[in-house]
């Protein structure tokens, strides 16, 4: 049986490792030495590209152009990336972000992410009464390597995850309404938080699930009505199949399944010229696979 002293020391080791990794992430935002470890940091348009899609969406909103448009009246960001979020994000964070220069807004977003991380760590530490567990939990937050991409790309998954975390904390403490509000907000930030639906249904909260879906939809509908075609553009996030040409270097589960399908069918090729000749066939197969999973 390990001594209490040894347990406390092990917590410190995890915490120190987390602090060192986190400092490396922040330094790499400037010098990029961690970028080769992340596919998106290597092969996407550039740093802050996801956040810049929201900045451009805010500008499009002001210009009366669809936030999902690929042809803005004025491009104010360094590189273009399609906006894929709920109109709520464009109407809030997008509009606020255009008050500053895009690069300054991106830096501010990184600082906000860091603030969210600190808040989550403090909330997590409050759950533990012993120093070792608090140190270990803090270290785990700091050791979560995908967080680097959140900062580098300016993504919104960490905001969504934070809202989910706050929901769980509130529900755990019997504070149902704050938890519910936090979950509804998470749905409008990124619809992936819908993964909580089966859990909520199992808990008998189907009325809340219906109400949350209705609120999220009601907030979006006026925009979709005002901008014809924007609903179809937004819906492609859920209906458009993954493309064969995006599979190289993609570490996601969907990409893994796509490669398995194409290899199993014998149409995949590691040779660039042959791969290019088979693109149309492979994409047709991926469309079928996509609809079978829906």
C-alpha cells in the first residue's frame, strides 16, 4: 500500500508535467514547434483559420450577405474558411470580433480560452478535498493535447465542452435551471453537445430536450428566412459526405471508417495518379457509406 506522501508526490508529478506541456503549447503558438504533431496545424490554411471564419461571418452579417457565403462583399480575414456554426455564433462572437482587427480578435479569443481553462480547473479542484486528487485533476486538464488545436485553429469545441461541464456541475448540485441554460447554449455553439440527448431522455427529461431543440431552432429560423439558401448551406454540415481527397492525414474516426470502406472495396490507392483517377468512384462509395450511417 502506497504511503500518503507517495500519493501526494505522484499528484505533483502529473501537475508539473501538465504545466510544462501547457507552457509548451503557448510557446508553440508563436514558434510552431508542435505543429508537425497535428494534421490541421500542418495542412490547413493557417493559424486562427477556424476563428477567422466566425470573424468573416460577422462581417457578412453587417454587409447583408449570408454568413455561409463563399463570396463575401469584403474579405477582412487573412485566409477564407467556410462558416459552419449556428447563426447565433455569428450574431454574437462574430459581430463582437469585427470591432477589432482580426489578428487582435484571434489573440483575444486565445486569452478567453485560457480563461475558460482556468475557470474549469478551479471548478474541478473544488470537487476534491485532498491535495493529491486536486493536483492530478489539474494536471489532466493541462495534459489534454487536443487543446493545442483549439488555440491554434481558434476553434469552439472547448467553449462547447466548457458549457457541457458547467451543465454537469450544476445538475450534480441540483441546480437544474443553470444547468439547462448552459446546455442549450452549448447546442447553439456547436451541435455536437447533442450527444447528451440519450442521457437526458433516459432521465425522463424529454420535455426539456424538446424545448431545447425548439429554442435553438427558433433562434435560427428568423435568419434562415431572411437569407434564402442559408438553411441549405448550414444543413450541408450534416448531410455532406466526407470526401476521399480529405482522408490523407485525417486522424478522425469518420476518416478511419472511410479508409476502411475504400480499402475493403479494393478502390483505394496509395499512388497519387491512380488515386486521382479513382476520386469519383471513391466519393460515390463514401456517399453510400455516409447515408447508411445516418
